[in-house]
C-alpha cells in the first residue's frame, strides 16, 4: 500500500510508520521538519513539507491524518485556542481538497479526532451512538470542527478516529512518570472522572484493521473496552511504579492552575469502542493492568 501520514513524528505516528514499514508498505510523511523525519526513519520513507507537493505524489491508497498541536500542554489562552484549531483544520482542509482531485475509488481517509468530542459525560456509558453536545466546550467544538473538515473529502471512504488517552513510551506516561517516581502522583479533583485509554499497540492495530475493512466507515471510538476513573488510573500507575500516590489536587486548585483547560482534566468519558468491537477487532490490552506492566 501507498500510505501518506501527517503527524508521523509524534507518539502515534511514529509507531504507525514503523508498523507500516515492517508490513512492507510504502510510507510518505507530510512533516514540517524534514531533518527530524530523516533522523527518525532515515531514507526508508518519503517526505513532503507543503500542500502543493501532495499533487506530485503517486497514487495514494490510505491517508492517515494525525497532525495537530497537543491539547493539554499549556493553558488555553485565546492565542493557544487559535493555534490548536489551525494546526488541525489547515492540514485537514488541504488533504480534503487534494483527495477530491484523486481518481482512486478505494482511497481511505483516516482522520484524527478525540473522545473529547462527547464533552464531559460523567459516569454515563457512551459509544458512537451517543449524541454530541449541543453546547460544546472548547475541546468538543475543536473535535467537531476537525471532523466536519475531514468529511469535506467526499471522494473516499472516511473514518473518524475518536481517540482516547494513548499509552506508550512517550506522551502521557512520560509526562506523569517523573512525578509518580518521586511519590508526587495523585488524583485530580474528586478522581471520579473517567479516563478512556488505549495501548499504543492496540491503537495502531485498530487503525490498520479499520483501513483494511471495506465496510468500515464513519466514527469509531479508539479506546480500550474497560475505561478507568482518574483515581483508579492513579492507584494503578503508582502501584506499578511501586510508589505511594498521596498527593491530591482539589478541583478549585486545578481550575486556578489550568484555567479553561481544567474542563478537560476534571471531565471525562466512560466510553466504549462498540463499533470497533463489532467490526471484529480484538484487543491485546483490554485492561489497564495488562497495559501498564509492558510500558513501565
């Protein structure tokens, strides 16, 4: 397969590109930093750096769109919100316009999204049939606009990847591990908010499974079938690191420290991957206690 990937140097993209290369696919990355791509993958992948170069590519079979600034690394100022939106919509819009010019009836467009699209759902069990919020918060609105832009590509089979917290050797775990190793880990707020998660290996396998399934189309929740609360996640991570986790950031302090971003940290989704399971996909890491030992 000829596969084009955006966001190929991030946690998910890096794992996906390596899996694609191992499977014998021809991989091309659309990236800002060509030198970084060469450092990570050598000359085993093709590289483009701007939208105009899309039209110079050979026929592409799959487009995997993962590009976007990380959501939870800094407070959501007005400027940061514009950056988060632009980093997703600009590339997605360019891809959709280019796909419209392609003459490949089998082309598959897999475009990123997040479970934050459902907003804070408390303890309610949700899946792909759950209605989206009518008054979305910023995170939900960000995902809604991202998905709407991806659906502008009509000349393909489009899949919307509503992704949970991806656990791998980087990303969230790399951010949490130092504090937890020092015994400074702890729950946020009441700790009752759900954290839908997925092991990086299952994420990549699920993505490839959906790309290879002709009947797969539309939105899919990419998360393990057994989400945990923030308190449960905290206890489990501390246990596997053999450290205590007595620290606790009360909700008012979280709101003071993180501003509007606190809505993402204190809210959550008790999400299930109903459509993914129905498609025949099997998880290698369905429970958090299965996933953490191989990552820590």
